[in-house]
């Protein structure tokens, strides 16, 4: 329950911060400043979490309440910084180009490098585990502390490359130049497409976040697989998502194709969800095959869901940060509540004695990984079928994206 509280507090802080940051970006601009400031907060809070409970050491009290408050505070700071980084980065895509296909290419490229970052973390962990041996709990804590510190260092290096190697989109031929003509929130609230895109995006994020949270527990606790499976299964998902994200950059995009690819991803996840619900421990090896299809489905759904935001925004660039921020707000709150509820039931439903090879035990973990993402995919496909996605903007690039 304490872990669920920490997670929910972080998600709430992230959600509220996305609205606030989105409004400030629309008013004052300067994407790179917001991105850099958010990155600093992320680095500080993340290192503080792995540095131990600082208030506990200060107050000389290691009670459960003090630890929960401490980690909840740093989780909130982390998510505020993450909100600033995420909203500013996603908003930049819409100001770099008006071309619909190029916007999808940027979204798919962003998703591909997200997978690269996830895989890099496994590489760092492999190096740390290979260099140091853990015999005590303190040794294990030091291993994960080094993984965190090395990841922060590598991340800061790439943030520096991004900040010094890119230009503010507003410097390109007047794009986003009129920063004072901010679009009112009511302009978006009167659009049916805003609610449709918001629902599809939130459902897609629920699919990814809930499945990611419960995958490791499922392969170990429900299928009885080897400990290596909790690293191998996510790695397969990330690799497949990366490959598909790269391939999606070769497609000439329009509204109908966005709907078709998102629907394909949703249907694929529904089949994966059914497989996860019914998979017995004796057939656990098939989880690796299911992971391949999960990776494909994740990329199809995530790239198209983000790209639908770009079609919603169109040329209304002075409200793009609000759109990204408000949709992220809904995403964070819904994911936080979903994981809080699932985690609350998790502690009250221990596995009864049984044989992994024959039992199909319907635990909260199995429902969280199989049923919840499959149901969200079903609703997302239904909403997608009602959308009218027009791509009236087909202006060429102001300058090459890749040189």
C-alpha cells in the first residue's frame, strides 16, 4: 500500500504540473529552457531517491510514515520535472514542421529512441551486475544505486547534446512567432475531436503503463519462469517496438492510415491479452512470442496516438503545449489511479499453493497485464472508428529534419 501511495502521489503531481507547464509554455515559449529545467529536477530527485531516505536520516526516524512521505515528496519532484521535460519536448514536434507525415516520423523517431533508452538501462545494469557481486542487502542496494547514478550521468550527457545541438523551432521562418496570441482553453473544449483524441491517448498510455508495471511480476509469480525472464521479456518488447517505430517512418501518413494502424495495434493487443489470461505455466515459453506481438502493438498504438494529437493541433500552434499538457494530465491521473487500485488488491490476494505447470491462477497481476490492457485497447479501437481525422496541412518542411 505504501508503494501504491508513493506512485499515486507522483502521478498526481505529474498530472497537475503538465497543465501548469503547458499553459506557461503557450504564454512564454522557450521550449529548451523548460526542457533543461525539468531535466535538472529529474536528475536531482532521482538521485535523492536512490541516495536513501534523507528526512529519515535527518530526523533519526525510519518509521513507515516518514519513509512514505519522503519518497512521495521526491516522487512528486521527479514527476514535476518529468512533466516539464515531456510537454516541452512533445510540443516542439508540432512547431518544427506543418507536414503531417513528417510529424508522424518525428513521433515514431521519438518512440524509437525511448526504446533505445530503455534497452540502454539493461546494458548499464548488465555491466554493474557483472563488475560487482552482491552478497548482502547493502551490496544489492549499492548495485542499484550505481545503476541509477550511471543512468543519470548518461541521460545528462544526452540532454546536453539536445540542448546545444538543436535550435528553438520559433527561429525557423516565423513558425510559432506570435507567442502572445495564445489560444483559449475553450477553443479546444468545443471540439469533439479533442475528447476523442484525449480518450484514445489516455487508453493507449494505460495499456503501456499498466502492462509494463506488471510484466515482471507475471512471468515470475504467475508463470514460474526463471529470474532472467523478467529482463528478457521486456527487452524483447523494447526491441520489437524499436524496429516497428523505425519502419513506421517509411509510411506516407494521413488520417485514415493513422486510424488503421492504431486499430491494428489495438486488435493485436486484445489477442495478446487473451493469451496472457489463459497461458498456463507449462506453456510459459510462449510468453516470449507474446512479447514480440506486444512490442509491435505498443509501437503501432503509441506512435499513432501521439500523431493524432498533431492532427488535432494542426496549425493552431499557440495552443499546442496546452493540448500536450492536458492530455498528459489525464494520462497521469488515470494511470496513477489504475495502478493504485490494482496494487491495493494485490496485497490482499496472495497465491494459494498450486502447481505452476498446470494452474491458471487468475491473480491481480494476470488481470492487470492481460485484461486491463485488452479492455482499454477494445475501447480505444471503438473510439478510433468514430473519429474524423483530416490532414489539410501538407506544407513542405521549412528545412531538412535530418542532415
